[in-house]
C-alpha cells in the first residue's frame, strides 16, 4: 500500500514538472515574439522619423537657388535697401559677365551696389546718392591697384582739402553673409544679415558720447573716429534673437 502511494506521488510530481516546463517554454516564446515585434516597431518608427527629417531638409533646400543671373543680382541687391524704397533704387555693380554696369535705373535718393558674383560670399550695400562721389572714388583707386590703407589716406587728404565731398549723416545699409543662395520667392539670401553705417566725418567718441569699440551685441559704436571716414556702426541682432 505504501509503495503504491509513493509511486502515485512520483507520477503526479512528474506531471506537474512537465506542465511547469511546458508553461515556461510557452511564456518564453511569447516574450520572444513580443520583443521581436517591439524591436521591429522601434526600427520602423526610427526610419519614419529619419525619412521625415530628410524630406523636410530636402524640401527646404529646394527653395534656395544660386544667384546666377542679372535678375537675381538685382533682386538680392535690393534687399539691402529700405523695403518702401526698393522699387525706386538705382542698382549698379558687376553683372554676370563681369562688367561694371547700371543693372537697374532709379528714381529716388538711393543707390544700391550689387554683390560681385566672382567673390566668395554675398555682400550688397545701399547708400544715399550723396555718398556716390566718395564710393566711386574708392572704386577708382581700387581699380588702380591701391590697397586699403592707400585708399584711406588718399581720400582723407582729398576730403580735408575739399576736393572730395563727404556728407554728414548719410547712411550706408549693408546686407551680407557667407552664402550665395537665395529664396526666389522672397529674394532673401540664405544667412545674410543687415548692419548700418552712419557717416559723421571727423566725429570723435568725446563729441558723440559713443564708445570706440562695441561694448555688447546690438549696441552702436564709432569707428575711425577723428577721420574723414568716422562713422557710427550699428549691427542688429540676427532675426529671432532678443
């Protein structure tokens, strides 16, 4: 009798063990499947994000075009001028053929110097027509091969002698940046920023109350004080910055 009971218990224990092993195996398979599904879902989600980001970047880059025509030179140059005055500005500068010409006739007080397509980066400038003798003299001296300091010294003497007229309070608007692509819908040049120069011949820091070096971003200061080229520098912060 005792032997039969032991035998029965042994058989029952064996069945329980088999059931437990089967349950463990089944649970392991479920976990493995779930893990595989989760991994697949994560990879697919990551791929979808990557594709979306690449698509967005590509779409953005499609909006930009190289400045490769005289029309593009004019459109981007006019971004240097006050918005309300752009249609009446005269635009001068090098065309795509490398010739210095009048790209657009004007009817107001502004002259815009277009970007030189043969130089790296982008730089256009708008200034009051009373500054044209000063600007033209600088271009002429540069064409003669004169260096920056030579041009500065020659114009300094000519302004002092009265040979060259230098207006007081005339403003130069500069629109420049490191890139040479633009959005044809807005004419904005990628990465370009504005700065302003107000000419005050022979003004000094003492007379204006301005520092001779920038003390912080977005603060005016006076450059070349005491000379014919003394001017207030104003560099606004990039768009989106306070």
